[in-house]
């Protein structure tokens, strides 16, 4: 799974998007903060390959992108839009291939701009970054080669508060950044930073009105680090697990804070750490919550319709989904974890 899979719909209900064998599933709240619907398959019987990517637009619509097999050693990207949690998503529609044809080239990432257009990023067959964007009135623009070399799996796409789309990718010896200079423009290569990046550990978040931050785990030190173009990477806390952190901005005791969460390899429990947004130099500490979870457990964070923090865990091996909500009291106190 690439991106946040716990999302708030425009009608105030939460949805979760789940990879399942050769398909994608979704579940939704029947009422805000109420009981949940049973899982449903997205897009009928169409077979998918591993590597589901999910993004949410400012309009509250969810966009999903995945690879599907199109023949022997052939794959193509497909996309669907989910408008409201209690309505079925649209059918999967072809989005093409960065090299026109061929097999899967990498895990896609998707971000949605201020006009509600999905931008899909994926490594191409030459090891660079390619992108395709939706047209305003339907269909797709041509694929664009954004250049770069040595791009690794699972880039991290993000939409800034300005509505401009950005993407980060681990490359050989560091991280590269692509950004839009103005809304709707072709993303251009921005700054690069030297870093030893643990594979599959990138997660990006809009952390202020003008800037985004990418979180990654340093492969040498094991520290969770934050980087914003124009600055140097800053270590925040020792990473608790191998994959990317979940991240969200929320107000804690009147302060704009960034909250990160991850499954701890040591205890199997979810750990949380919060700090004032873009003030990583202050450091952070992990706090454990909930029961011990299987090693494949995923973690996601979101704010509900009342801007209350919600944390979710999903265990693909068991299908169990658990949620907790922040209590209405000072600090970051969470309620009991509930299976849904």
C-alpha cells in the first residue's frame, strides 16, 4: 500500500482501502463515527497486481491507482475515483504505461491537485520518474518523462496547501524532489539531498502553507529523519519499524503539531510521536498504544469530520481492522482500540 489508506469522505464518513490478493477492497462507516459496512471489492472481477496507491483530493474524493496484467509479461496502470463512502467507486479505467508497453516498472504514487485532477507518478523502465495527469474534462494527458536516475520503489506524492503537486523518490545515494512551479504545470526536478535511505520508508506530508516534508529512515543509523528542500535532513527519533510512518497534522493543546505513527518491531504495538510542525530539532519520543499486532500490520492516521484524530491498523494476514479516536481531553490521549 502506498499513501494513506484511511480517508475522510466529503460526507463526513471514513473509508479504508485494502489490498487483497489480486484485488482492492474498501470499507466505510455507515454513519460518521458509527458502525462499518462489510468489505466490498473495487472494480468488479478485474485482476490487479500488488502495489495499490491511494490519494485524497481537496474535494474529499479518493483516487486509487494500481497495475493490472494485460498479457504475458505485460501490465498497465489503472485508475478509479471514489466519490462518497457509501457509493461504489467507478470502474477501473486504463491510465497507460510510462514506456507505452511492458511489464510493471515500480509502485505508483498518486496525488490530487486543487482542481481535483489525479497525478500518477511511477518509475519508468529507464530508472527515471514518469508522470501522467488527468485532463480537466476527462481522459489523460500524455505521459511525461520527468528525468532523474536510479529511482527506487514507492515514491511519495503529496499535494501542498497551495494545491500544487510534489513527489519525492529515493534514488541511488539520496532523495530527489519534483515540484510544480504553478498549478497545472509540469513538475520539474528540484533539489536533491545525499542520504542513505531505507527502501520503502518514504512518506510525505504538507507541513505548512508553503512547504512539504518527506520522512524517511536512514539505513545506516536507523533514525527516522525529516527533510524539506532548502534544508538538511533532521533526525527526529529512532525508527520503530521497517516501513514508512503514518503522518498527519493536528492541533494539540492549541499548537500545530505533526503526529507520526508506526508499528514497533520490538513490541508489535503501535507507537506515536508528536512535535510542533517543522520543529524536528526539538526531537520526539515514542508512546505505545493498543495490543500487539502481527508483523504485517499497517498503520494509518486521519482527522474525522470533527477534526478529531483517528488511528487505524489493518492486518492483511487476518483482515482485522482496528480503530481508536482521540479523547476530548488535553494531550494526546486515545480511547480504546476497537475491532470493526
